[in-house]
C-alpha cells in the first residue's frame, strides 16, 4: 500500500470516527439541555448536582464543534478530542466511585474509546 493510500484511509477513518463521536455527544448534550429524566436520575445517582446539566451539555457541545472544525484544523480537533477524553474519564470515575453497573458505565467508556481513536487517527493524518 502506498503512503498516499495509507493517508487517505487514516483520514477517512478519522472523519468517520469523528462523526460518530460527534453525533453521540450531540445527542447526549441535547438530553442534558432538555433535562431528560433518565439523565437526571443517573446524575443524581452519581452524586452530580443536576443544576450543572447545562454546563455538562455545553462541554460536550464544545467538543462536538471542535471535532467538526478539526476536520480542517487538526490542532483544534486534537484539542477537542482531548477535552472529550478527559470529560469521559471523569464520567467513568464517577460511575466507578458510585459502584455503578458495567451497563451504566459502558456509554462513557465507549465515548472515551471513540475520543481516543479520533485523537490517534487525527494525529496520524
């Protein structure tokens, strides 16, 4: 495989992963802004003040915007990916602290994996 073909594949993977993480985070942010009862219950269980839901949604929304901008400006995309990864590390820590089930922790773990994959593929372009 030529170097050019490898770069094209990595770029395509970065875009696909970026779109997936963006759509998932956008959906989660919208649920935060709407104060979805299931999210309110989960945050309450985790010991998070539900008054912070808009802030949590805004952080995810900023990550989404950064990932999308990152398709053209790599540094912004990497920074957004790192921000999302840190966000989801924090979310996983809260689930672990609350002794939450693997089923309830999985979405945060999946988003962490996608954010890291986005960072790595973006840096490899």
